[in-house]
């Protein structure tokens, strides 16, 4: 690979077959290496974020510009070099929240995690009729007292009318 920085690419728009193949094919043609990505469908809309290394910002922007003709919105940004990663002693947990839909659920629960020094590294929310579900992967410093955090999460969840569970992540999975 080259000395060019990693790039963050987002692709958003109405879903259709072939979007992933087109984007990854264009990046491969440029010699790009797909390092990380996360894709989902949100009510029929395609939403993908990926990190690619190799080609320059200008090369990727130029090559992916044609996707705008398909009503896709593509952004390409340089990823700042930041070596901040979870410390080896930090522990990963899965946080799940479920209950009736109402404003403020995500901000209330994630605020408790942030106040404890936790970092959310993956978050999914789903609304099915009136049931709202949040699943988050979080990294907590090993100095966090888990019992106390669970009590704070339970109190916050009760205040917004939802249930919450926190459990260690299965370390056998990626």
C-alpha cells in the first residue's frame, strides 16, 4: 500500500442490488484495501460506511462520483491518524434496551454509559410497531464497578419506561 492516509467513505440512498459490488469493485480497481465497514438498510435506504486504504482522496472521489447518477450520496473524507484504541484491560459488554417507543431513550441510556467512561463502539436501534429496541456494544474501563453501573442503567431505563440488560461480550466471537 501507499503512504496515503485511510479514507472514510459513506454511501447512502435508495437500496438496489449491486451497490456493494460497484463500490468495492471501483475501490479494488484503484488498489484500495477495504479495512472496516458497516452496512445496514434503514427503512429501504442503503447506509454504508467503510474505511479504505491505498488510493488518494481525489482518486476515490472521482471514481465514485458516477454513483450520484444513481441517486446515491457518496462522501469521502480523510481519517485523522489517531491511535486511540481500547486498552487491553478494558472489557467489552453488550447493552440491550427494550420497551415502548418515546423520545430520549438512546440519549438517556448512552449518557449513563458515557458518564461511567464507557465508549459505544457499535449501536443498532429498531422500531417495530410500538416496541423500541437498542443493542449496543460498549467498552468499559476495568475500573468501572459493574454492579453500580447496572443500578444506574436500571434507574435511567425506568425513568424513560424501558428495560435494560448489560452482559459481558462473548470473547469467542469477533
